C-alpha cells in the first residue's frame, strides 16, 4: 500500500511539472506571437511591478524616470527625490520606443542628476540600472557617490571596453571589473555587494565577474558628488538611463534575470530590439548561468 501511495504521489508530481512546463511554453508562444504591442508592454509592466513587490523587503529606492517633464525625479519606492541641476545643463526626457519602460532620460555628456545615496552604511547592497551608452566617455558612470580618493559607490565606471562596480568608505575601496563591453544598445547592469564577502557585477542577467572583498560596509558620509549620469565633477555619461534601483541586499541571480527578462519583453513590444535580438539575448542568458 505504501509503495502504491508513493508511486501515485510521484505521478502527481510529474503531472504538476508537465502542467507548469505547458504554462511556460504557452507564455513563450504568446510572447513570440502576434500579440499587440500595447498588450505585451502592459504584461511586461505588470510583471515588473509584481517582481518589485516581491523584492519590497530589500528595495530601498527606485528611480523609474517616468515623470516625462520637469527637473524633479521621484523615488517611487522610498519617497525621496532626485534633482536635475540647471547648470551646466539638464538631461532630456525621452518617451515610448526610446526607453525600456514608459519615459527615460538622455544624457549628452554634460548633464546629470543629484541624489541622496540610500545605501550608506549598508553591509549588503545591489544597485541596478538599464543603460544605453551612445558615446564612450572614459571614466563616466551610471550611478556614483564619490568621496575623496575612495568611493562609496560607483556603477558603470566605464573605460575602453569595460564596466566596473566600486564600493568603499573613506579608508579603502574595492572594485570588480567586466571587460568585453560594447555600448550602443540597452543593457541591464547590476553591482552586488556582501560585506567581507563577495563583490560581483552582472550584465543582462548574467554574473560576469566576482571576487572576495574585505570591505565590511559602504561608507556613511554623503558626497557632494552623488550623481546619476556622472562620476566626480568631470566624467559625464553620454546615453540613455532608465529604471535605477537600490536594494539593501545582495539579491540573487534569478531575481536579476527576472528583472532583465521583464525589460526585454518591454523593449520587444516597443520595437527597441528586434525579435531576432530578443531570441539571441534569451539564449545567451539561458546558456551563461
């Protein structure tokens, strides 16, 4: 009797797995078929919002860059604000097909946004941003908080063919580097930090590099150069930025993949990437785990 029960239970498990595979296959067919752009975009946005809610315990700040006008940027999760300085210039609002979701901002290599670093003092953190670099400016960053000779935080500090993620305090800084990067398209970049543990950098849902770090926590001193689209006072990013998020946890690889997948669906629906590129990126993400 016990043997029969065990066999029946195993069959039930098998049927559940088959059902789940069927559902997932159906979703893939739907996403790759002739569903209208508006419906697909809405589905991607709903998925993005549900994912954000599932990460709510660790999400501390989110700049969706969806205002579309004005010089004040809302932190749609933490309730704070970021500001576009009038001088030397202000970034330009972009909409719809230019962006990953809804609106985004275009930086021309001479403008930026100031923000308050929400992860000061954190012993774990993840910072993510969708970035589409147009013109390389060596030393530019997507998000940075620079203090003295060391760095509280820098994501996307670019040099020729590379991206990096820095963390530090007034005493010491550490970084991880990913080489082989090229711009000219939307990429989802994340930096992950575990104090006295691991420093890692992700691009397009894949962990590109990691190392052990002795940094115990991010610095607690707020910099006058806390910027989106700039590093220090000299190196300005040139391109588009969208959906910048801060987490007080080193979120896992599967969660980063889900965020990337959601953005890809939105880009496909908007015509920001071709169906061929969508398929290639999905294959790459599946292979490089």
